[in-house]
C-alpha cells in the first residue's frame, strides 16, 4: 500500500513537470513594440507611396489596439487586401460614380412609383454646400463624397427620406473597402476620438484600416491557408468554412445548394435551403429539426465546429468519400454592386489578394 502511494505521488510529480514543460514550449514570444511594427510595415509598403510613415502608424495602431500578432504574414494580409481594394488610397476614386448614383436613385424611384420629374426637381434643389444635388453628383469621384451627398439628400429633401429612409446606400468605404455596417457593430473599442459620425470615420485612412484589419483578422479560423480568410473578407466571417459544409450537405442529400456560406436566411425564421436539406438527413444524423436549427444558429461563430451536427455530418461525408473531405472551399458567389461593370466572384477576389499576399511575403523575405 505505501509503495502504491509513493508511485502515485511520483506520477503526479511527473505529470506536473510535463505540464510545466508544455507551458514553456507554447509560451508566446514577446510582441514587438509600436516602433518595431511601424518599421516592419514601412519596409513592406511600396517605395513610391507617399506618407509611408502615416500608413505604417495607422496599421500599427490597428494591430496594437486589437492585440493582433504583428507577424509578417498578418501584416502582408492586411497590405494585400488594401492594395487590392484601393491601391493604397484612403478614399479611392470610382469611375462613373455620379452616373451610377443617379441610376440607383432612378431605380428606387421607379420601384416606389415616384414620377421622374419629381426626382429631377428634388435634385435641382440647393444642398447645404450651396451647390445643387445634381451638380454635386456630376462632380462626385469617391464613395466618401457620395456618402456625404446622400446624407444631405436624406436629411434635407423630403423625397430623399422616401427613397432611402434612414439608410445611406453607400455600404463600404475606406482603403480596405470595409462594410460600414460591420464597423458600426464593432465600434465599442475603437481607439480614436472623432468628430462627426462613425460612417464618416470609416472613410478615413485610420478608420478604414482599423475596421478592415478587424474584419480580416479579428476572428479565429482554422483554415489551411490564408486564401480562405481572404474569401471571408469578401463574403463574411466563416463563409469559406460554411460553403464547404454546404457542399458536404449537398453531396449527402443529393440536393443542389448554393455554396454561398449562408446557412440560414438572414433575418428570417423560415428554413433555408441548407436547413431543409439537412432535415432530409435528420435520421442519419440523429438530429431533430430543432437540433439542426440550433446548430445552424452558431454558423457565424467558431463554436459551430463544436456542434454534434458539424461533427456527425462530416463523419458521414468522409465515410462516403473514403477520405476526409475539405473543411473549407471558396464560396460560389458572384459579386453584385452598381460599381462592378464585369462579372466578378468571391473566388476571383480571394485569388487576386492571395497573389498580392505572396508577393508581399517575398519582399519580407528579402
């Protein structure tokens, strides 16, 4: 009996030492100082870019404030998206933006059966700048300028509220073209004080980089390569993971699904196509309709991967394929926007960013 106790005590000691050893091996290295981060960014930025120090400072603040690892991979990821979205312009110009905006106004007026002459009359009114809305639309070059026009139009002209309510139709802005709605949802820890609205702050270099970096890197994802995170930047958090899940559901159920990463119908209690397809697999998965719904409600979080539905679905999918099926694929989404004049997809976007990312890593290696 005493010898058994002695062995048990030694086992506890060895276990404690082993745990201590694991802790020391996984300890995170000290993070670089703000000055060190800025120096790394300056070296990665294009040599022809004006105010490289200013850009480096804004990127460093985004990383430091969000407690993100300023590795060369993460820095290059942010720079690649910025280059793709704006070629390092805080407020990038959009060709033909005035015409695009007028077409959007006319489209909404037609949908609401508002006569064209009323729209034309409203646009001839003098805006707060002293110019008519038509004059400002004709001269508009960037989304920041267009957003300001719509803010004035909605607030000053009765017809503007009828056409747009309180929602400005400019949805993205800044050097990373981040969603303004995303910024408004994640503004609590924004490190800068500012005048005006958060929408206006997104159009600034510092605001666009802060929220763009958050959208790109501010969530945990176990992807095999950054290509899928770039796709998520375009399509939404976990879209690549969810698109792979949808493909597995489609293959098992025999039901064709749009591989867009949307597991539920946004803002609706009605079942999505993915949910209905899963219900046909309910018996094989041992999951009720209620259990399926509860799991899918976690589809915009990492916790979705811990659900029985996720694990059991992939068990069946792997068995059917005779090997592990992908847990991430590029979503099959065609990009829709009045600004887009040719057929583009999320996959195209992700691959273009990935090319820029790899070139950045090569520069970092040198």
